[in-house]
C-alpha cells in the first residue's frame, strides 16, 4: 500500500515538472528565454510531454503492484528528468 502512495506522489511530481516545462515554451523562466531559441522551445515541448506521459503511466502502474513495472517507470522517470535537466544546461547564458 505504501508503494502505491509513493508512486502516486512520484507521478504528481512528474506531472508538475512536465506541466511547468510545457507551459513555459513561450515565456521566459529562470535564466532561460525560449522565445529567442527554437531549440529550447523544442526541448521544453518534448520534455514536458514526455514527463506528463510518464506521470500518467506511473499513476496507472501504481495500482498494478507489479514490482518490475514500478522499478522500470521509476528508472525511466529519473533518467528522463535528468536528461532534460542536462539538456537545459546547454542553454544557460554564458
């Protein structure tokens, strides 16, 4: 039961990060200005949609109690979030 609650929390965190990235394609945020860089807009769009999709999948998997699927989605969520953040590093102003 606890693993289901933690997976739901994980899916909420993924959804919030994905929604934040997706909604900031056309407006400046933090140190980034995606309105001046189409590659950054594309990273935010694809990354945001990927995280939202993973959040939905994680929410569904939370109720299956299949440990392999839970481990897989946790690994994919962590790796994709890390990859998106590393991708954002290349757009930092110098």
